[in-house]
């Protein structure tokens, strides 16, 4: 089941929900600010999210090429949800 569209707004707060880089301080519960959204177009010319750039002030790892310190790429992930009532 697909939930549909989730609004992403540059500058909005985000919450990391998985341990991404424990040594670098990017863990479940880390908070950040959405800085950039990267997408591609599918066959129907709809935008499909590929990654986001999130600034996480408590991160301590080295900066990646073409990113400022504390800017972290978050790649696409899928989660299956089941609703029962």
C-alpha cells in the first residue's frame, strides 16, 4: 500500500528514524533541517524523490564532496505499513 505524497519544504525540521552513522552522531532521534531535495522524473513525468540533503548540527563526521560540513545526504528508503482496525 502506498501512502501517496509527503510534502517536503526546504527549511522544515526533520527527524532521523534510523541509526545512520553512529560514530558521526547521526542516530535515531537526531534532528535536522531539510536543505535540498533531489528527484528524478518517471515515465509519466512525475517527480520521484531520490535523496534529500539534511543539515544536522550534532553530526561530527567529515564533510562529503560538494556538501557543507554537517550536511548529510539521506537516500530513498521504502517502508511497508499495514493498517488494521
